[in-house]
C-alpha cells in the first residue's frame, strides 16, 4: 500500500470514529439545556453521567386527574410533587436501577398509581411519562428513550407523545403548508423523531385521515440544531381541554460533528463543518 493511500485510509478511519462519537449519545460531552414554557434547566453532560455509572431521567405527568405525584427509582424518591403537564429537569439515576413507581405526592402508604420495570443504560437520556390508562383504567408508566444528539446541519428534530385518552389516532400538520408531520399516532405511544426544516408555524392536530381540527397550536417554532418533543394532553371532549406542551432540548457549547460535510483536502486533510 503506497503512503498516500495509507494516509487516506487512516483519515477515513479517524472520520469513522468521529462520526460514531458524534452519533453516540453517551459520548456527548456537552450539557443539555431544556426549555418548557419559557423555563430553562440544564443537565449534566451524558459522558460525565456515564463515567459515574448513571443515566439521565426526567418525568412528565400527563394524567389530568392524578393530582401531584412522587416518582421513585427503586426505593429512592427521585422526583417529588410532580404536577399535571409539568416536565421535570433531567436527574442522574444509577443504571443499575430498574424498578420505577409513581405514588400520590406525600402519601407513601397509598397504592402506587403506576409502576414499571425498565433497564437504563449509562450515559443515555430517558423520559418517564405517566399516561392515562385505556377505558378508564389506572395510569401507566412508560420509559421512553431520548436521542439527544445533533440533527443534520440546518435541521431540527421533532417527535410526538400522544397522551389524550379520547382523541383517537392523530395526524399532526404544519397548517400554513398543509404539510403532514406525523400520521396515525396511537394513544400511549411516542412517534419517532423526524428531521424537519426550521419553521415558525401553526400546528394543527386532526383525527387520523380526517380534515376536521382537534387542536390548533399557534407560533410553534422549530429551530435548527434543536430537538423537540410535543406532548398532546387533555381531552378532546370534556375537561381539561386538549392542549400541547412543547419541550425543547439542545446541546450547549461548541458542537462539532463529522457528518456528510466531511471533505478530503489534498488527499491528506479532513475538514469538518461545525454544527
């Protein structure tokens, strides 16, 4: 193998490692800033939490009539007095924890509202969502994996969590463009992240496959480089009314990542564009 080829192969190997590092959430060394309803919180960097053997967990309580709740990770009360529609900051929890339960706030003698057993991986982010049950059954607890890695250059990432017990399957549109962002999202599920162009729009929620509107969300803004979770909560009929909470996550700091912007310069140099 000639020297020039060896150098090129080596540079591609380095690029592959950098791409893997950028796409692997647990290797990120930037803190994550979360914004909900104008309130900010900042969590530890994934790599730092991973070194301590911890994952990062937050809680969303999406059950209208559950009152406030405490959330336990094994026997540790990790989140206290979580109220309806609130989104807690991320907290570090041991990856060895696997049993989670939700109890009425301040009342440990009461039966749990919901329980779940889930294995977490160190250095990764998760959202525990307390969801209404089906057919008037009790709440359930779902642990959803969050992918806090940068979207492609010039893009935002968006997903939807459906927590309305009577809205049926839903479609989500960018109203101004009549462009469907998500279709056929089931109750109690989280649609996968999808990349979108930056936009400032009105979101329109419709019953799956229909044209009538269940909910309008004006002034929804998706910015490049940020990651969004839209939680649909409340009731299409009755109280509390149907509404959407938008959670914005972003990595904080100088974020560089090897993506398809990588170029070979003069056969022996790799250039990377900052995100």
